[in-house]
């Protein structure tokens, strides 16, 4: 996996400082680190986030909920990608 799509919280607009840091991260010298989890909770326990690596925004759309496409600096292991995309 080379690209990852993510949505900001619905209070983040592209014109806000936070939005600009996400949308224009490379121009602003901002390093975006990606942590993901498949489920918020499992069996009543909060699931931990897993560090995927750094990425850079290559495309975005929307207002007050920005859909961001990031290009990851390193490919995600195939086994981890399968784990996060298969139904359990």
C-alpha cells in the first residue's frame, strides 16, 4: 500500500491553521505521522493504534471535513494491509 485516504474531524477546514498544516504539510515543513487501528474497541477494551509511518498530502477535497489522500513514505507490509482490510 502506497496511498492512504483519511478524513479530518468535521471541525477542520482547509483554511484553518490545522487544515493548512495537513493540506500543505510539505510546504510548511510539517511531518504527518500515521497511526491507525481497525476497531475502537474489542471485547470491551480500547484497541491500540499501530504506527504506519510518515506520509505527505497529495490530494484533498471538502470543507469542514477534509478528505485527504496521503502518499506514504514507505509501503505498508502486505500482512498488515490484509489485517486492516479483511472482514473479521
